[in-house]
């Protein structure tokens, strides 16, 4: 559910906040989660149970070299430390699902109490995650979800629909409501980017975007060099391109670097999701007007609390269950086991220096 004290999602169009928290329906089956590890089975949670001490909780991001993921996992490990557990970050150096499967199998052998994963592919990691749950390991996804029946809780950074639609609103406003646009995404199978892109495409069907044409979805694989080259290729292939949406911190910073030293600087608009620290110089030099993000550290911190609460049997992943997430306060589990951190912030020249992450 949304928390009223989170930073306001400042829509560039000045539109009112219309975020919708998930309601109704039931959560995914987590019956397999019963096991000798003491993980809660759906419906058997005890909200009064204490958080167990010494919980081993592993964070498995899309890739470990991405500054965004590093911040997220720092927040997660800090949360586990606060709860007197042992948190750690492990993961591949490329955003691939097959590498993640090897890590999941190792974490199962290590008898971790919980695995917190940002899935590089919703289905490819599902069998290994189901295996983990069948052995009593709590499974939480964060940032990028896995198949709903392969995890108990998904900690989402913000409302997926609003993230997607707002990116289109931002780019359309920046290009004056008319012209060719492209999307520079992460990997082709990333659950989070693909969900946002689906909502972007739907938003583009509205009459107010009749003159905005999406000409290409490119994939930089959350690899800095590849993203840079893809940005360059977009401009070469589409000389009339007016705007790029990069809904990935890796993609937007690489594209900004390319644009800032090209003749397109300030002419081809770039927006999307980026960290203020990676994007500051490009806002100051006029390459980028506005972009958005949530607080990555808080995302990991919330996932850490959710995982510890799950592994302690305080929650089971069922809609309506509540738990305390330390300094972030109380959260409620929504439909399909989803928890939403809160609305993101839009950054621009006026506020970017207020943020340091
Ligand atoms: C990149 C990753 C991550 C996404 C952010 C916005 O760092 O793709 O999954 O949430 O961008």
C-alpha cells in the first residue's frame, strides 16, 4: 500500500497523483514453503512471533556491478544487521538468469533462511526458487519479480503502471507532444522493464499521444558499453528521433554520456529512471531535463524486513498481512503478495542537489 509520508511523485504535467494500490484477490500459493526451516505457510503466520535472531538472508541482485543494485543491497544488508541476522550480497557480474540459477542452488545448499532476488527472467529462475521454498527457505523478490508462484512476496519499488505511464508523459512533454521516440531498456527478459514498457505502450494509445511515435525498443542489457552503443545506434538509425526513454539506471546514464558529447545534446530529449548521483552532471550540462527514481537503499531495506518477517513466520505473504519495516514504518501486503515501497521522485535542475544517492 502507498504511504502518505513518502516523497511526492511530482508529475511534470502537474497531474494529480493517481497511484492505485493493489486490492482484492488472493496471494500466490506458498504451501510449498512449509519446511524444516520454520518458514510460514500461507495462513499460518503469527503476527506476534518475534523476528528470529541469526537469520541468514542473501540478496541476489540482477548483477553486482550496477551502482543501483549495490545501493539496494546495502539497504538490505543493513536491515538484516539491525535485526541481528547475517545478510550478504551475492550475484553475477552480468544480468543473466542462468547465472542467477547457479547462485540460488548454492544458497539452498548453504541453508540460507531467506533468498531475496531481483529476477533477470521471471520463468528461468522459477524452478530453483520453488526448490528453495520446498526446503523451507523464504523467497522474496525485489526490484524485478519472478513468476508469482515462485516467490512469497514481491517488494516493488513503486506502482508499475504509474512508472510506465509517467515515463511517456515526461518524454511527451519534453518533445512538445510530437515526434519519434525510442525506448532503451535493460535486458529483453527483465520483468520490471517489460512490465513498465507494456504500460508505456498502452499509454501511447491515448489520443493525446497521437503524434508521438515509438519507433524502436532497444536493449542495452544493463551493460554500460552496450547501452552506450545502442544509444548511438538509435540516433544513427533514426535521424528524426526526438526522445529516448531509458527505464534503467544503467541505460539512462550511458545514453546521457553519449548524448552529452554529441551534436544531439539538448536536442534529443532523454528521460527515464536514473540515480541523481549518476545523472547530476547531465542535468547541469543541459543533456537531461527530468527523470525519476525511488530511493534504492530503502527498497533493499524494506525487502530485508519483509524477508526476515517471512522467515520468522510473522507473515506468510497473504494479502492484508502487516509488518513493521524498521525506520520505514508499517507496510501491508497487497494483491499477489506485492508490497510497494512508495511513489518515486522526479528529479530536475531545481531539486537534484537535494539528493545524494
Ligand atoms: C537498473 C536495473 C533495475 C531497475 C533500475 C531502474 O539499475 O535495471 O532493475 O530497477 O535500473
